[in-house]
């Protein structure tokens, strides 16, 4: 299965799995009045009140320095072009951008003590800001945390954990200077051109009202799309998908925020939500990977290799249907994965695909399809804002009557989703209301936690949420019973633990057969570099370049890759983890190792005869034919390795006169070697070695090694057990000369050549 999945991936990834498709994402909201629609309101006038939202508008003519909150606006404007200053530091900013934002534009700023200035779960603040960010394009979003010199170091680490936990894609500024007009209370500031801020005092601000206010501020700009997105909440992925700029260190870990886990005890399967990698990993109880769902952040149904999700959370296995229900958190959707057919589909919201032929499909893949190519199955007479919708769901349970209970992370809202109709039947508000109706069902599952040490549970609860009302409920989807054991995700340590309920013994699951995951999506290929960078996906860093000047013909190339010292391969590299691409005047002939002859492309007729020959072999001696096929798969499944400690990747190309380029990507899964040098090193020293290995040639984010080390030391995990990915990106450029002439001056001569290219991935010395 691994070989066929790799072949299918190579065929479709460059178009359907990497280019962000034109599929759409569903947002829902309630009807609301307009706040701040009039731009000529006098000074200190209350614009209006709706629900829990209160807004104060200062004079339209006032400048940043003269308004009551001018000191905050001036501070923000002064920090835009500097990654770090005397009193500020950007935590998750893209360093490739010389200027963070333009001075002329619309801003939404969440400012205050983001860690301690809230009375309950702070996720509600960030969810509202993220929802506005998803809807209102052309608007600049940011967060500002005010700290002091005494706790600046601890706050920096805590904010880094918060960014990963809440999946914050907007920049966060850590400030030691608190403007006079601000304090620990968290507030939303909405303004344009650093003038006339709208101040939202309460955390329960009305999203619809703010969206209308943002539209009134951006109505003069061509980039404004808030009206369109407010009335039609399905938006193109090319505009919607962004990722946190922490990928240099955290994204290259084998697991990146393993948020939830569930199990199928009868089938010996674990379903792990590798949330920030946007995929579901399927393994057995021993950790051997069996399959994976998801290839790229987005929203798209289809086969497991091409399906897309955006931060999947809880999962629920249905034994009768042999399917897996998945909470697609950032897409506000419920997905259903058929384990037998390996197809992912959407349960909620109900999606209708309109068939428009091949050209419509191509336009959709390029993100240029029409807005009505994908629609929601709702009554045309009812307005979308009147219907309830999922908003950042996280947990999932099943009732007896074929309906799902879906709960958000803070346990402030529960939705009952009917599986037959794909609609929301009922919404329950508040923790108290949820526990009154479904408390018995929730408590029954949480009762398993009594077997675990209380101190360890407190650490895991704190890593997931800071909700004080029902802290244990945060772990509802983080564990599952599995025989005599409890399997549980360790978000702080980026791992999965197995705890025996009787003995209390705890061990970390060692995953194997990692090559089944293929090449990770964030190692983007050059063809999609511009498109993906525009959507927040960074390009893999260049490991090595090489120049060759050879005669035309067949060239056999071997890459000899030296991994960083003090590291070792977790398992042999599989072909599914390698991507080769030929550009220019060369064509790739073989993806296999040197032990196999290159396979030339043949015509359809020859392929038909070959299939007949294979069929004849199966009829005459089916067992022999099956053995030959298994041997063939074994030959191409692993990349050849030798006793010299290096990894060898073989490529064969046919060259013609001219210039060309061979591009090779590979994913190497490593860990620190367990030898005498690492045995005597402290955990901090080992963490620094991993950071040095993961650090790219040019760091594109503001997360440095020191912060990475502190985050990992807080997990109290054995650093030598951490599995991380070391990307390989090699470019071989060819300058192929003209064909040499034969003696008769008419025929040309083709030559066979070979080349050895040594690649060193560097890393700290032992």
C-alpha cells in the first residue's frame, strides 16, 4: 500500500494537493445591528450597544498623539518596522518582511495582559479575533501583551506556548511598556490610519457588529471584502489559510501539537490528531503507522492523500460503519473518513458540488473558480446569519440516536449535529447548561482519569487550557481506553503516552514506519513556491547546490548525504519521503535506487502487452507472481544505505543540449544518538543540539533557539527520544554541451555519465 500511495501522491500532489483549491469554508454568525457605521460621529459619543458589545468612538479629526488612546497607537506604529526594540519584541513574526504593516490601513489590535488579564479561559478572546481575521481580508490583525521586567522571560515562554496552543497566525508583540491608556484589562482596538479608534471593552463583543464596523472603515479600499464575506461566508482558501511563523523549530518535529486521540480496540487502531500538521495519523497499539489522513491545510474532500483539513481536533470511531468522525476545528466543520474506501467527506456543513466539466475543475484547483461552484445546502429563503453554526469546535461524543455532540474547547457551547440531515438540531449555551443535560455522559468518560497521577493531570490540563470552571473537562478528547492501558496525548512534550491502569507504569509510544507519511506539505516544491508563500506556507531551505557540465545522454547521479553529527536515523528512508523534479532540457528516468534498471516510458500498446504478460504469470503461477511483486516493492521501498554512515539517493536523467535543473527534496527523520557523548550531557545541552540541527541557514522567524529550548525543558521529557525532521533540498544544475558528431558528420553520439555529489547537513559537533 505504501508504494501505491507514493505513486498516487507523486501524480496528483503538484496540482491538487499543493495548489490551494477553490473549495470554500463555511462561517456562520447571528443577525446583528451595525456599530460604527457612521464615520462622522462626534467626540466621546456612544455609538451603540448590542448584546454584550459596547463601543466608544473618539473624534474623527483627532490624531494619534491627541486622542485618549494616542499613546497606544503611537507605540504600535513605532514598533512596526523593528523586530526588537528597547521595550518590545515580536514573537512570531516573519523576518522576511521588512515592514510588518503599512501605516495606511485598517487595524484590529487585541491589547492587554493576554496571560493573566482574563478571569476565565482566554481562548474566547483569540477565537473572536481569529474569526474576524478569517472573514475580513485586507485588515491587519495583531496582539500585544503587556509585561514587566520581573516576568518578561517567563511571559515570553508562556506566550510561545499560547501561540501554538491557540494556533495564532497573527503577530504577537511582547511589550515591557504599558501605555497610560491601557492596562491589564484586555481590549479590542479597531482603527484606520492610526486615528479614531473604536474600543471594545468587553470580551463578549459581537462579531457581526465588528465586521460591519470594519467594513465602514475599509469601504474606500479596493481590497475590502468584508461585505462579501459577511453575506456569503464561504471564502477562497488562497485568502483564508495562514500558519503561525514558528515553523523553523516546531513544525519540523514529528508531532506538532498532538491535540486529541481515540481508539478502535477491536481493530487495534489508534487515531491521533496531529493538529498543527493538519493530519490524522493511524497506527496500531505498538506505534506502527498504518495510514494517514490529510495532505495540506485547507478544506477539501477526497482520498486520504489529497484531502485537506485545518487543525483537526477530536475524533470518534464508529465500528458499525467502519468510519472515523473528525472535528475539523479551524474549518468549523465535521468530516467523515471511510476507513475501507480511504475517502474523506464532509458531514457538516452540507456541501453541494456543481459539475462544470474539466475546465471548471482546473480553474477551481487554481483558486479562480466562481463563488457558486460550491454551495451550502440550506433553504434559499432563510438568511445564513439566522442559522446556528459551529465555531471552533474541539470535542465530540455520540448519542444513541445517531447524532453527534460537538463541544468547543472552553465548554461554553455544545451543538447537536444530526448525522442524517447534516444539520444542527440544538445548541446548548454555557458550562452549567451542558453539564445539566449531558454531564453524566461527560463524567463517565472522564472517570477513567482517576487512575492517573493528579500532578501529571494538572500539568496536562494547564497545557491545554486555563479554564478554571471545569479544568478536567479540557482532557475529554486527549485520552482513550485501550485494554488495560490508557493512551493519552502529551501536548507539552509533543508525544503520546501509554499508562497502565493497574500498575501505573507510564511509557512513551515509539512510532515506526514513519515513511508512510510521505513528504510533508511544508517542503513546498518550487513550482508552487510563489502561490504557497502568498498563503503563509514557507519554502524548504536550500541544503546544497551543485553545477555539472556534461555531454548529452543518460546521467546517473548519486547524492551522498551526511546527517548532522550526534544524530541517527530513526529508520531507513523510504522512497515515499523523496520528491524529484526535472526542469529544462532533462527528463527524469528513474525514481528507484541503483539496484534497479531505469524504467523508460513506453506507449499505451506496449503497456497493454505488458499487462497481458503479467496476467499470464498470475494465471500460471499466482504464488510466484505475488512473490515477485512483493520483492519489487521491497526493492524500491527503502533508499540504499552503506556502512559509511551516509544516506544515498540515486537519480537517473536523460539530458539534451541546453541548461536544466534537477531538484530533490527528502525528509529525514532523526533523533539524537544515544552514545557516550550524549549520555553525559544535560537536558538543556541536548535541547540546544536539536535546535542547532533544526535551525535553517537563514532563520525566517523571530523564534530563536533560546525560546525553543525553554519550551521543551518545561515538558520534562527525555530529549534524546524526540524525533524530528531534517529536510533535504538539493539543486543540481546542468550545462549540457552539444551532441558530439560521429565520423560521418550526420549521426550524433549519446554518452552515459555518472556523478557523485556529497551533501552535508551540518549540525553541532559532538
